[in-house]
C-alpha cells in the first residue's frame, strides 16, 4: 500500500536543502543525541551507513568516535546528500542498494517516517549489517505535532465537514518493537523522548515544517491549496488551546528510538524451555515451605 | 564546496549493489556510470555521487558486454 508519495518526499527535500542551516535545528539536535547514544555502545564501528542523511549531520558528528572512519550518507534527495561531507549516495530506503553483510552500523535520523514499507526498509537495513552490527534510528512518534493535528482537525470539521490527511501517520511505540523483531534484529530496544519547541506563532511552525522539507507528502492528501479560512481557524484553535501568557505556542515532537543488533552467535540466546538442570529454588536457597523440614 | 571534483568513495563502490536486482555493479569511469548487467540498467554518477534510483537509470539496449 502506498501511503506516501515518494516523489513528493524527494521534491520537498530537494527544495529544503538550501535552507537547512536555518531550519534544520531539530535534525541537528536529534543527530547530537544519536551520536551520544552511539558513544554509549561498547563496540567499534569502522563503516557506518546513514539512511536518510539530510545534509550529512551525522557524517560530521560521527567520524572519530567509536573507531568510526567512514560514514556513507544516503538520501532520496541529491541536493541533500550533495551537502554531506565524504561518501554519499542517492538512494531510496525502500530499494537499498547496499550488499548484504557490509556495514558495521546503520543509523537513521528522522527520515524513516516517510517510508511506505517500514518493515521492508528495516529488513533491508538489517541485511546490510555485518553479523553483530548495530542499528539505531530516530523516528517521529505518534504524539508528534499533536497540537497542530488537533487544531487542523477541529477547523476542518467545523468548516468543511470532514477530515483530510494533513499530518503524516507516525509509528506507534507499541508496534515498533515488534517491527524490529520481525525484521530479524536481536535484542531490540525501543524508547521515546519528547522535545517541545516553543514558537512565536503557529504560522511560524508551519513555515518551519516546510523549511525542514517535512510538509505533507501523504499520497491521498488533498492536492491544491488549503482553504484560507480553514487554516486561519486552525491557527485560532491552536492559539486558543495552547498559547501561553505571551501568546507563544508549544509544538511537541515525540522521538521514537529504535535499536537492535544483527544476530551473531556471541549474543545471549534464550535457552530452550525445560532445559534447566538446576532448580532455581536451590540457587536462591529458598525452598518452598512444604518441602522444608 | 571543494574545488576538486568529487570521486566515488572506494569503500562505497565496494558495497554498492543494484537496488532492483541486488546484483553486482561494474564501474565505468569514462561514462561515470554504474552498470547493472542483471537489471539492464546504468546508474549515473554525478559529482562523485552515485544516483541509485531506478527511475534515474539509463536502460541498456541489446546484449550488454
């Protein structure tokens, strides 16, 4: 099923590339956090693949840490990867052109939410990893832009009598762990954090989203301009519900972190049920009352 | 940003495969293309960046060498 129009994703990213210094603050912030998480892993990763690299934030941050010598930036947008330092390739995460068992670490910073086939993309990322390679990705979670989504929905219901898909569907935390397992990762870990950005005005937020290359690319979105009245009402709703004393508004970005390992014999394996030879009660020295003398 | 034209990173060349067939690619430095004999496609390299998109590839005609 095609949810996202990938050609539109590409066009939005191409258009956003020149202004990334100005609008890319959220990508830069999450890239820093991602690099810190890589620092915490007790392993070296000589060769790294960055899926959906935007302008190459991670190719600037990662080399030199954890034995990382090469970061390959890949993105759907040529204008984005052209800004990345070092090795770069234009590719579609849904058709990853990387040989199996070839990289030590796959990272992805706020890009996989535009992929139609997330299980397929995760599977291809896992296949690209060498055994015992590590995968770490930040995705936008379901709480992202909830204020904007609610304000738009209320305005549309009021003025147009129905909803159109304006804000991307995001991954649900509860599904994320299962997705990782399904893609063949061992020891999958999922956690979330919330970043709240305060804006002078809801219109500034909408402008920023466009600047980040994150405007709507849902396939079934309504083509053409939104009704001016609907947008104005949405802005009013946003201000009414969320503005602080000075009229500033919050925007929630929920980051879902996905981590997992490409399977390897050295990793802990669960034993087969019933294979234990020693009673747990013996080890703990706690015998059930009925057995004690 | 740098004056010298970018060349494809050798480590990248080593691990690239055709996104369609997942088969091996041959590098044509003259034409600046990566050729996938299995898929019958040639992917362009622009300024050292391989463009590994199926809809950006050139269709190879006839029998490839």
